C-alpha cells in the first residue's frame, strides 16, 4: 500500500515463449514485448551462450537490464531450487519497483519450461502473463514432414530418461509418440524401439529449425548419443504418412 492507502502499482511478469530456435518463429506478441522491455531475464548455462537469449538477441533493446539465470549444466542433480529462489527475488525487486520483467523461454513457457519455477514463486505476489510459443514438438513434426497424430489416435509425450519398462508400456498404449530429452539415451532408446518392432515407424530430428538441424529415419541414425535438443517421433496408426522421410541436414 502507498501512503494514501491505495495499492502500489507493480510490474507484470511475462513468460514469453520464443519457439524452437528460429527467430522468425517468435510470435508478434513475443517480439513486441521483448523489443519494448526494460528488464529481460533468461536461463543461461554456467559456460557458453544462453540459447534463449541468442534467439531473441536482435529484439532486446540496447538499454535493457539483463538478468541471466545461471543453472549449471550437470549430469548429476544440482540444487536448482536455490538458483530459482535467488532469481525470483531479484526479479521481484524489479517488479516491486513497478518495472515489467520479460522472461525469455525456449519453446513454450509451460511445456517442459524452466519458467514455471519462477512463476510458482512469483504469481501470488505479482500479475503475470504467459505468452505461448511454438513448441519443439510441433517444430520437429514440421521438419520431419509428417503430422504428429490424426483422428482418434492418442499422442503420448515421453521423457527419454525414463526406464525402458515404463517407456515400452507407454508406447504400447499410444497411437503416436514423441520422445523428448533424447541426448545420451539415444542408443538405448533406438534399441528399445527396435525391440518393439517400430524402428521403421520412427523419425529423428535434432536442433529443429536451426542451421545445424538434422532430420532422418531413426534407423539411419548411427551415433550413440544426441544433442540435448533432439526428439524421436513414432506413428503407429494407418495413415499414409507413417514412414519417415529420407535423411536431410
């Protein structure tokens, strides 16, 4: 409350989806908010460039304050809660001062997005708006040149690190499957899909919409691991587009 008893104006927290990587896949609303932002926050690794920032780089105003949210990239579990606690309080300081904060989010903020951890810490204290973005799921389907699912088929999204038994059960129950977070699990996942008799139904995409993009039938992928930004799509139904296309890169 201010001294006159009225409510003190605060800034708005914006979770802005950037899409899968191609800056032209940002929505008009995302571009507008970023290009007019006074404060911009984004996830960043402890070494190297922030992917989220690189997507939006040309839209970020020269005078904007930037808040990198540094989460170390580790195979083992990292105490990320402390990172988001600190970032939320830094962002809260800007919001309390009446400044809007635009948080850059790869893909869509609420589809496996780290923004949700800031949102849960701040939404009860400040107004918030989510700007959805093109997901890696739809981007990979577009680059593979094959629809995700059709009619009454059930689409299931599976994280690659799950155990083989759970993945197999979920694949068996689905009509179409997207396996995300493939990375170092590629060889294991490919072997599992082969055992299920679905290798000819599976397509592989890495770094969708980026210059280093690769697209291939999963059976033709001969590396043991994949980049973090990679996905396997499987279609088990009867549509004519069930087979993946020829390799491209």
